[in-house]
C-alpha cells in the first residue's frame, strides 16, 4: 500500500538567496476565509477581536500580528491567518478553510520591492504601499495576494498548484534585480 507524506507547497524549492534578497516558504498555520453576512461586519469584528485579538481589516489592510492576522482578501472578504477560527465567528460570517489552498512565501531584502515591481502591477513605493497594506493582484500572471509586512519584508500568496511557477518567477526577478545592482552604469 502507498504511504503518503504531507508536504508544503514549496517543499524542496526554497529557500533561495540572491545577493541580499531571500525567498522563504511560510507555513502560516490555519487559513480561514471570512465572508460576513449582510450587515454583520461590525459584530464580526467585535467577535474577532475578542476571540483572536484582531479586528476586521479595512480594504487593502492587515490587522493583527504574526500569530493571528486578518488580511483583507477582497470585497466583503478577509482571511484569518494563524489560529483555528473560533466557533463564535460562524454566527456572523460564512467560514471556509483555505489552509491547503495557498502557497505562501516571504521575500526579504533591500530590493524586494524592485523584485515585486517586475511581477505585479502595483505601486509598491513605501509612501503608497506601506507596511500593513495588502492587495489582491496578478503575480507574474497568477491570481495572488501581495502584503507588505515590514519595510523590506513581503508576503506573496498564490494558489498552491502554482507554487513551482511562483518560485521560478520570483527567482528570475531576484537574479535580474541583483544583476542590475552589480552591473557598471
């Protein structure tokens, strides 16, 4: 009989380092999409705060910290990342487990925004896309999510089935940015 072993989406692909840029896989814990029932966002936010210490995020924003985050994930949708969702949330929103659906990577380094600028159509300057901002966007022609966690730290998410493509595309962009850094002007 076959023996199956659980693997992360980027197993064997990461980490990758190019110059001072580093791409690593994130194992975020549980990921639950929250779609609030009509008129229940405020109540849901209160329950989220009480149960997980995070509020409902404004559009394009993240609330919480590493152990529990709420990531804006589209109109009237958020993604609770980290803890198992408290059962009290179900009275205010439709909950869907997304844990195995996404590949999640972290890109870090002084030129990380330049790497991402090659992959997605966002204005990633810190004055526009500051830490705590997030967007659903194309990432190298894949549907994804890009979040700025710190001045030089980014989280990128794409569907799990696209993990290999994501790593490939980001690694190429990292190499090209590093090559520009090292080439004579």
